[in-house]
C-alpha cells in the first residue's frame, strides 16, 4: 500500500521545493496538496517539482478560504482538472449546520464542480471543536457516530465520495463502527494520524489510534483509495515553527512495518 503526505502552506517561510525535497527523504510515495498561497497560482511549478522529486500529486484539498465560505474559487477546481488529478477533499462550511440554507447551496456548488470538471469531490468528517460544533447534535450520546451518519447521508444525496479523517473521528478502532462499514465503499481517501483527548494529528507512533485493525481491513477489502498522513498537531502553531519531517518519516516506517512492506 502506498502512503502520501499532506503539503500545506505552513510554516510560511519554507519554500515549495524544500517541502518536496524533505518529504522525499521521509519515504512517502506521493502528496495531497492543500490549496494555499504557495501553490494556488503556481500549478505549473507545483507539478514540475512533483516530477523532479518523483512525488506524484495524487489528490488536492480545497483552500482554507473556500472551506470557511469566504470565496468559492471555482478556478481552483478548474485548474485541477487540467492536470488530471481526480480527487479533491473538501470540508463542510465552518460555523454552519448541515441544514443551513447556505450549507445546502455550498453542497450544490460542490456537486456542480464534480459534474462540470469531471473530478471526485470527497466530503470530510470534521472534529467537534472550533468552527464545526454546529455539525454535531449536542443532545446525542453518540455524537461522533451521528456526525458520520450525516456525512454519509449528505454524500449519498449529492453523489460525493468521502475522506475519512482518523483524528477528527477520535475512534481508536473505526473498523468496529457500523457507520464506518457503511461509508467504507465510498471512502476514497483516509487521513492518517493518531490522537488523544486533547490533541489531534499526532504521529502514528503516539496516541490512541490502533493502526493494525485498519490495515487488516484495507488488505481484506483490497482498498484502492489514498492513504495520506496528516501529522500536523496544532496546525496554526506551525505557522512559524519548524516542520517536523522526522515525525512523518517515523510514521511512514511504522505504517510499512504494520502493513508488512
């Protein structure tokens, strides 16, 4: 099984080429690129670096300004289609509930991008914190399961595939959950990281996540989707702090040990 890493804008002082050079050393097979100021207007250079370092771009993630509803940015999706990348992860809108009219219009736009540009839109499950608390039902005992059920229903309604984020779900073994089983045939990307009750997106060698059962399921079901490391604990703290490429390398080694490769 191949494993990718997530390339973001942070830290702000690291160049695109430095990211590619350092990610190559970690042993990842490819990249998911999060839209941002470093690459949004530099697709030609982005794909040149991907070829230079033999790190194919297997998927994209919408820019932050799109996910918060500040600017939809249709040209981002249009440009992706020109480079034959077929998978784009996107978030539900921040600070909105699933049944909000603006959210429904947003999903309709994403469905239109999917049809218009021939790309697969992957709806991602979100954590119960910060801007996404309205996506959860406060009175439910099983809040995470209810959130995942709603993600699944939205995907079914609009024809989306899914990105399943391990840390956001905070399920140490998602394979035991009925809703994960229902989602699984439509999961096109899994964001891999570990977590604790206080921290998300930790290296696979730390935290509460049990990698072995997931790897066993992926092998049994002959999973064909993408596996992408999102090891970026405290993302916004990393705006100016050094990027921990060593944690990516450790996570890649650990994954390959469990996967038997």
